[in-house]
């Protein structure tokens, strides 16, 4: 929080400096604009607002909104009541404040003496809408954002149709990379397939304010999809661009617009939002052995509602749907033979199903050690890894050098180039980063390893690798609404037992 205390006077002093002549016209000294904290006190005295406003100026992110109100109030003292004039001072105070101060045509009027303006119906509504949009944008950007669970990768911890609130202040809110964007939409304008909802005229580097805590093992984390830097507008995040290139070739993906749509590149804050559980932290060494995650050589704590895919065989009978409802088994598929089914089960539901008299076997699907799956990170045949047997893999930590060689380069190449913006070349089996031969690399970010609780139905770090710290959005805190997409409102569409429940 010390960061915020020091940033407040710095950020608010910058535009206030341009009010030097405005202060003088109001009967104050121009140099008072230069003194942090004190200049805000004087500002409030000039516009004759209560001193409790000063307290609100020290609440992170609310202070931004309060300062914008102060700018609007000061231009009213120059009889600037039109909407465009008030927007002008909010957007370009460093131009409009000097104009008001230096112009001989502009006269300061004490707030007690300025004329009262009756707003039209249209203006009242316009002001109210602008106020609501600005306030909601500040809340959404820096404090709390709503998020919907679209897939079953976190079942049974988070269900399809759960509506969450994601806390930005838990890990510290980020400054948006692309602040100029259409409000309340993510990356694409409504009713369009690929029209960007943002412009990149202004781009900010990564900066995160201090948060309440750091990311911890087993936190449910919302983050920007790391492999979403380049996407096919036809597939969006349903199929990774890199998977499409590996399968169909780059030339076809870029030229076949009918099947792949446009290929677009997105900044970090406009990539798809994913929610997974943080399994590995910076500095951890992670392995998966027969589905069990190990961290630094020790068994990791498994999520309470961890799920796997099982082949369930009966004596030929079908299983009563009421039994499936009783044990909350929702993902079921018929197998290739009579009496054969594929179920997604927690350990608890698996134990209950085994007790049924018609069940002859319940076998977990498990990809054997040494069987290479090319879709698994790092997508290199030298690493015979799959979803159930993976690693060992070191998760990079900020400023901690990683020894580099030709064997482990496929693991860390994307970190060096895509996430951290370096050039990388291989010359005579030598690794060249930014024109210099190196034998190690110290990352500038921390990295994390994310996995879904529905382990056999989750596109996660096993498929696309590390999550950089600049991709972390926030922590999933609580569920405010939950709707079952397979039911009507008369048939129990609202899952009442999940409303206002804490995400574990």
C-alpha cells in the first residue's frame, strides 16, 4: 500500500501543476500547485468542497474518480457548463487548465456566486450515464469484475453457468495495457466477429499495484490466456492458433479466411480470460506421475473435488439417471460396447458408483509414462510427456537465472521471446539472445502453473505452458449466481445452494 500513498501526490500533482494560473485567479499562490497533498487541500478550498473529500482522495482508485470531479468543479467556476467543456478538462487538463489560467477572457467566479444552471432532461440523463460508466469502469478495472464460467474444466469446484466476482485487489490490480476501449466489453465489439473493441494509440507497460497477498498454491485464479496472443476469429480460444498452425500449416491458416477467419494479435489485457487452479508457483519443480502432481519431490495437495475420466462397465444394464443425479455425476457418455460408459468422477462419486450391484468395473483412464502426446507442452518429441505423466519441469522465478542449453530451450523459448520480448537465435548450436551468446537467462517475470480440477477435460498449462505474472487478473472470490443451462426456470434452473458461496 505504500506504493499507492506515494503515487497519489505524484499523479495528482502532475495535472494540478497546470492549474498554476487558475490558482492565482482564485486568489491563491501559484506555487501551491507544486506541493503534494497541500495542493489538493487548496484545490478543495478553491472549489469550496467539504474537507472529507480529502479523505476519499486517499482511497485507491476511488481517488481517480474524485479528482475528475474536482476538475469538473473548477471549470464550472469559469462558467463552463457544457458537456464538451467538462469532458475536455477531464481528458486534457494539461491543455485546458493553462488556457483558463492565462486567457484574459476567462474570469474566475467564486463557487458561491456562479450562476445556477438548470439542466435539460437530456443533459441530466447524459450526466448520469457518464457518471455510471466512469464509476463502473473504475470498479471493473481496479476492484471487482464479474466473470462467467463457460466450460467444465473446473467441475465440480466451479460449474458451467456459475457467475463469479473476481477480486482485482487480492493480488493487486494491473494498469490496463490498452486503456482506450469500448466500455464493458472485452476484445470484440458486440454484433461483430472480429472488430476490435479497443485501439492501441496509447499502450502502457505492465505495472501492478500492491495487493493484499501473493498467489498461493490451489488458489482459483483468473488470468489472460497465454496462448491467446494470436487467435483465429473463427475458433477464438476454442482452438489455439498454435495448434491450428501445427495441424494445418501457417500458410493455410493465414490464407484460408473462410475456415479460419481473420488472424488477429491481441495485447495481454485483451486476451481471453481463463480460470484455473494455481498448482505450481515460481521456483517450484513440478512433476505429474500417474495423474498425481508432485511439487519439489513431494505429493501436492489435491483439490477437494478433483475429477478424472473413468470407464465404467456394467453387467449390461443402464444406470438409473436418478442415481447419477444423487451422486452429482453430470458428464457421461456411452462407450463402444453395451454396458460400457465413460463417466467423469470425483473420488467420492467413484467410490459410490463402485458399490452398485450392476457395476463390474470402474477403471481410470491413464496415459502411460513415456507415451508422447504432441499437443502437450513443450510440443517437442524430446519430451515424452502426456497429460497424466509429465515433467519434471522447473517453473521460472523472477531474476533467478535458468541454465540454458539446446535440450531445455524448447521449454523456455516462449518465455524469452513472446512473453519478455527478446530476440533468440541458434547459431552453430549456440544460443544467442539479443545478439549475445548466453548460457543462462534470468526472467524478468514470475511464472505460474495452472490446471483445471477436471483434469481429463481441461486445456491448461499441460498444453500451453507457463502463465506470466503480467497475465494474472485476479482471484475468484464468490459465486453470486448459478444457472443450470440444461434446465428451465420451472425445473430448477437456479442453483440456489451455490448463490453467494465462497470459491474454494
